[in-house]
C-alpha cells in the first residue's frame, strides 16, 4: 500500500490469467475510489467499511486508489456560459441551407441544456454532437439537451434550412446563443450557382477573412462569399445583415465532345465504298452517341474502347453505341468509338464527279482527318469545300495512341503464372494445377463481351491515297467531300 499527498493506493501485480477479479475491503467511510488497469464493477458502502470489486485485464497491474471525499458545490452554483457560434448561409436557387457550429465553455456551474434563438422562417433538420441527447424547437427557440451535465465544455452542429428571395435585397437569418455572458464567432454568406453578392449592409458585425471562421467556411469553393465576425461588446439582438444578390442565366456548356474523328475510306470503280470511322470521345453525361449513316449504309462492325459492341437503334434508324462516363469531379478521358460500314453507289465512268458523305453525329467534332484510298487506274482531286487536301499527318488525340502496358508488369504477371505452374507440377497436385489454369483463363477473358462476339473487321488499305482534313463540324451535319475522278491513261497503259 502506498500513500501520497492524501491519496492511498494498493497495486496488484499482473497475473498469467486472462481476467483477474479483485475485492478490496476498507474499514473507513467517506472516501472516493478510482481503479486503473481494470473495471470497477461493484461498490458498496456500510457504516463501518467500504467494499469494491474490480476486474482487470490480467496482463497489467490492477491499482485501487482512494482519497477522502470532498464536497463539490459546482451543481449548486449559478450557471455562467460563454459560447462561440459560426453560421454558414448557402443561398441556392430554390432553398437556402443553414449550417452552424456551436462551442460552449462552462465558466461556473453545470449546464444541462443550451438554447438558441431562431428566426421565424428557419426550420431545424438535425442537431449532431457527442454530448447531444435530444433537441426540440418551441416558441422560436431551439433547446439542445445533453446526455449528462456539462462541467467544462461541449460542441455540436446545427443543420437547417429556410426559403429566401432568389435575388434582390435579402435579410439574412441569424442564430443567437441565449443565456451566455459572451458570444463569439461569426457568419458567412455564399451564393450557389450563377450569382454574386453585389452589395451588403451589416450591423454589429465586422468584415473578416473566411479563414478566421474556421475550416467549415475556409473550405468553401463558392466564387461569391462574404464573411463577418461578431463585433465585441455588441448585443446579439442588435446584429443584422442584409445582402443584395444578383442572379444570372446559366449558359449551357458541352457535357460531351468528339475531340477528333479519323476516317479511312476505300472506294472502288464499281461504286462500292467501305468506311472505317473512329471517334475520340470525351463524355461526362451522355449514355449513347447517335450516329446517322448516309442512305444505304450497312454496318459491318462496331466497338467501344477496343471492345466489340452491339449498337442500339433509335426509331429513326440511327445507331446508338454506348458511351463510357467519367466519374464525378474528374476530367473525362478520351476513348475510341469505332464503326465500319459499307455503301453502294453508281459505277465510275472514265471521268466524272462523286460525293463522299460521312455519318452525322449528335455531338460536335473538333477536327477531322480523312484518308481516302481509290482505284489505281484513276486520279482523284478534291473540290474546294469543307475538306481540303494536306500532307498526311497522324492523329493528335492521345486516345488513338494509348500508352502500352509496362513491360515489367507484364513480365511479373507471366513470372507469377509460371511459378505457380512449376509449384503445382512439383507437388503433383492435379487439382491445384487445374484451378490455376482456370483462374488464368478467367483473367485473360476479363472485359470481353459475353456470348457470341461481333466480328471485328480489319480495314484493307489498298491502292493510292489522298489525305483530307476539316475542322469544327457541327452536330447533326453530314460532312461530305466532293471528288473529281478521271481515268489515268498512263496507268492503264502500264
């Protein structure tokens, strides 16, 4: 047993058992007990002695310490509170969200609850805090009840909403802590959407930086945010804030775009035309890409991101290949949508004109490259129009030139498979070998289309060629190249 400065204690050493039960009888009255290294489960006090029973963890000493009781007059003292209230008003198009952080400091006495004064138009939705037991709104006041009497301090968060005018002069609803000696904190107002705060009038407040009001305000990304601190010594009832809000019409912006289109076209003298269309698409919202083929077009194959796809068909006959979407808050990576189709037209004479029509899409195309292969016995020139002839250049979009997988990662995967096969062979465990083979086959087939796969057609690059380019093709437009052809007599003689 030890005795130090009015505290007495007894320590039981650690035992080999998992749980230790200890009982202490003390022939004394009017003492407070504290247990370290265990849990006090029973406590009884008689006229002549005290008895305590505790359970320890078994792997550390169990200590009982006690001292003479002292009367605590805190509960009988009048309550003195100091508080801090930080309020954030988020003004949306239809409704306004209210967020408040409350920090209480008990200077004297014990706090069983705390009250906040609410403006008539404010509705409280939730009150959250580790010490919060219950809350209710009555007669324009929010009463927050604690789980136990608060002797030092407490924190909680208030969430609410109200309806304010969409624009023009707006009186900001302010919350107030009641029955406090001093109320610190501030208020911040932000405009959500296309709008800004044009003018403001305040009373009992002084302008402040957003970082002065804590992380909840400093982390806001609103382009229009005004912050204020409560002016020291001002009565909370004298505080007021009025802002003038201007709203603007939101301009529609693209949620999907084709940053580059590449076509390979093979034309024959009997009027048949094979077209391979490849589109580098960036998409944040769209589910499908609508592709309208020129009249008479017959689809041969389609793919999305290198995987065979079965496009849907809209009521007007257009094709609807599915699109990948970017995750929320991320920049959409470009991916390839590929389509191969056949057109039938009139056979070529020795000299004449032909029009090469390409598909119409429901998305704008930033730039287009067209590589045209034509019969060796003819010469082709493009007329001035939306397309112009240029020396051949490769695609610009990174989607057409994806980075190859790291060689080290591929070798590591192959090494792991080989090691597993050798182990199975050495152990002569046929079942393990079969499981490993099945796993390898399943992984090698990951990402493929279930069922019968559509045929992927390789484009035949045959004959002489010419390269045409175009920029800024509007959605719904059929891009077309007008061509003049003429039989090459020198080529025929050869």
